C-alpha cells in the first residue's frame, strides 16, 4: 500500500514537472518559431520585445490608454510583437496556434476594458499594430487604404491633406485606433449626415486563423460584415480597411456654449434639444455634456450643460437653422467659429484655438 501511494505521488510529481516545464517553455518555443519562420527579407527580431528588453515597458505602456490596467498586478504579456510587415502578423498567428498561446491584438489601445493588452489566460503575447499605420489616399476614386495601426487623427489628416473638401466620419477622439474603431462601427459628429465609419468601408484585408491574407472578395460577405461591426468577437487580424471619403465644405462652423441651471432655463433648453437633436438639419450635430460647478454664490453648486456642435456649412445658415429649430439655446453670431473641417477635429478635442486658427 505504502509502495503504491509513493508510486502515485511520484507519478503525479512527474506529470506536474512535465506539464509545468512544457508550459513554461511554450513562450521560448514560440519565440524560436517566430525567428525561424519569418522571411529573411523582413527580419522579425527588431520587432520582438520581451521583459528582458530595456524598451519592453515603454512599448507596452505607450498604448495603454486605461491606467486601471497598468498596475503591478495587471497580467503582462511575455512578449510584444510590433509587426513591421504583414508577414510578421502571419507568422505570429501560425506560431501561436502551434504553441497554443493566447494572442492579443492591439491597434490604438483604447479598449475600455484593456482587452487588447490584458488577458486572464496566461501566458499571452501582444501583437501590436502601431508600425502598420500607412494611409494611401487615391483622389481619383475618392478612396483610401488605411492600415489598422493608424489613429483616427492620422486618417483625418491624410484625407484632408489631399483635398480640403474630403473628410471621413468617425470618432471624435483622434488617438483612437482604426483597428478597434472600424471593427466596432465607429460613430462621430458626422454620423447624422454620413452614418457610421463602417457605412463608408468598402474593402478590407484580414489575415485569418490559417495565416491566409484575404480581401473582401476572398473572405466573402459574411466575414466582411462581421469585421465591420457585425460580430462581437475576433475573426482574425485586420491589416487594412479601404474607406470611401466623404465630401465636406471647405469651411464648417463650430460652437461650444455653456448654460447653467442657476442662470438659464436649462431644463427647457435641454428638453428642446432632446426634441430636435435627431430631426434638425442633418448638417448639424450637437452634443451635450453635463457637469456640476460652483454657482455665483460659491457655497452653492449648480448644474452646467455644455453644447458642442459641428455644422457642415457657414455660420449664417447655422444661425438660421438654430433660430428656427432650437431657439431656446439663444445662439449668437459671436458664438460661431468658421474653420476647416480638419481644424474642427481639434476644436472637438478641446485644443486651444490659438494652436490652429
Ligand atoms: C477616449 C476614448 C474616446 C472614444 N471615442 C469614441 C467615439 O467618438 N466614437 C466611437 O465610436 N467610439 C469611441 N471610443 C471607443 C473606441 O472606438 C473603441 O474602444 C475601439 O475599439 C478602440 O479601438 P483601438 O484600436 O484604439 O483599441 P484597441 O484596444 O487596440 O482594440 C480594441 C479591440 O479591437 C481589437 N482589435 C484592434 N485592432 C485589431 C485588428 N487590427 N484586427 C482585429 N482586431 C483588432 C482588439 O483586440 C480589441 O478587442 C472611444 C474610446 C476612448 C477610450
């Protein structure tokens, strides 16, 4: 009996040693797999960062946009691959499959829950897309190929750089990444006129679980639908999206006005905004946010509403629209600022006017 118990103990121990050494060597085997299988024409070594590398922390943290997920107890990747070429994406997928390792794909790192760089399943690695951020605009067809490591701000800049009358409807925060944003729909201040970002996406390139690079035709309409907001999951690594640019006026108008409960009929103003915001002229988008501020009597707090707007037209027409449909706001000519659409992106991001007007 004693012998049997010892044998069982020995066997259990052997299994433990076997499995723990097998799993602890998976990251090392994965690293070797990357080095062995990537094409020599695109060396992968400079794209690999492990905790032994002096730049590991800065590479990891640069795109951590939610500091709740940057604590000493947050699980960290055993490796970050900052792909320099599509072939690196392919080899990452294939080696992850061979070694059964969890891969996290990160573009702009703006996921609210940090799912692009944190994992409950360990060990895991991050495939970072920030080096794949090329934007190629074709003025003739009014389209552009955008690699998913680009930010929305870069898309806006490159599109408007080609022609001041080009724009693109997407989110208001320019540091959000194309990869996650387009994959989830993408709404912004031109959505009333031009819809979501995905309404203007006409093609894509994805590397699937078998390491195959597929465009829209090759992947089929179901998968294409899934990677432009249709599916709440991961279907492969999207390398680039092809977008259709939209036309914007050379001058647009913006305003930011504030009203308080103490000094204005704020309840009535907000009520009117609720009645009209979705039916008003669709060149106009008005967002309202609330905060609590000191009243005129410092002892008392009051509610403040900030109305921020983008109007795809000049200030004269904007005043006409507001006076007809939203008169309670009491908008004045002096509240309105005309600028290019690209400048309006900075206005919406709260950049001080003196930097760009
Ligand atoms: C400050 C802030 C402002 C925002 N403003 C807006 C807004 O105005 N409008 C709006 O619609 N949304 C907005 N969002 C939400 C934002 O669009 C989403 O969180 C989006 O998923 C972020 O994309 P990302 O590439 O930056 O994030 P990431 O964290 O890099 O990725 C998000 C998700 O997409 C996956 N993913 C990333 N790249 C790829 C790829 N190449 N292939 C496959 N999967 C990929 C990741 O694995 C992860 O699951 C905002 C978020 C923040 C934090």
